[in-house]
């Protein structure tokens, strides 16, 4: 199927992470130019090489006040346009609700709400001028059903769903379609690397790594963790011409983790 993204230019934040890189690679395979954004120059350079095609990178902290302008400007300078934005940057550590500090709450807010808002604030007007655009904000199943691993993460992931809907309502009439995806547990670095969410959860619960993984799988109707590419495929669809009648949606890509149909 021709997704209609060949020749488009896309910015992907969190571009060296599992899901961001998988989405960037798929976009590049479809003929799009891709600008990967993240903090580590080495990881971004390696990720861009793995994308092949017309892929570049920009090292910056997405929580910086000028990050949106810098990413939009760099994309335009490299590709002459900016057609799609994937806000994929995110992070969390397992922290009990009564141990979260004001700084923890602020850090989650800055990363998961202010950063994508600033990216959209810079990118969407360019899309409006062109009469076509796509934005995909990566939220979480925790944004639909709060989890206890980090309530600040859950609350801010819920906030980005509201932000996505507000932008969708405002800009769909201009040809800019804004949507979100809500992944569940993913079998990638964030969860599985040494010291990642599985190990952190095991320490917090006084359990074992194997026990945490088994509980995570058992809690999903699909009975397994997602693969990054499975999330990326939905992101790329929402970035495409094929998704021309999708606006303001929060697509669950969570293996059935949240037991509702909407």
C-alpha cells in the first residue's frame, strides 16, 4: 500500500529510542525525509545511519524553550519543508506516589506536555501554510488508566491526550490532523535494559525480574509485550495520506491493556 508519505519531511523526537527509531526507519523506507531529534549525538548519528535514505539528526533537549523552533528550522533547512511531527520523547522511573517530589512532577510535565506543545506550536503553523500536516503524540496506556509505577507519568500522559484533542479540533479544518497513540508495555530498552522498568519494579515490589515480566504479560489479553515496530506501524499510518479521516483520536496500541473499546 502506498502511504503517500514519499517526499514528505518528518521530525521525530526521541528518535534514537526504540519506538522513535522504528517509526523513523519505516518513514524513511516509505520515501520520507526524516529528522531525528534527541539528546545524544552518538546515538542519533547511529540511528540516522540505520534509517538510510534521507535521514538527518539534531541533538537537543526537547524540554528547552526554543527546542520547537530549532527543530522546525533545521527540518526546513535540510528538506525545504515540514510535513509531519512525531512527539516520541519520554522517560520515567518507578517512584511511589508518596515519594514523588515537586521536581519529579515538574520534570514529567516539562517532558510530556510542554515539550510536545512547543514542538506543535512551532511546526503546525508551517503545516497550515502548506495545507497538509500530520502530528502524532506518543502517550501511554497509563494516560487512559493511571498506573502506580509513576503517577506523575500517568497524569502527564493523560494531559498530552487532552492537548492532542485540543490541537486536532483547532487545526483539522486547515488540513493538519493531530492524533495520539497509547502504547502499553513494550519489549524494548525502557522496560528490559538492565536497571529499566522491569528491574525497578522488581526492586520496588521486592520481587524478581522474571516475576515482573510474567505479571506484565499475564495482565495483557494478548499475553506478551509489544514490539517497538508494532507501535511504529500505527504511528506511520497516522502520519500518512491514508489516515486522511482520522483526527483527535487516541489509538490504543497496548495489547488490550485498557479494557475499554474507546
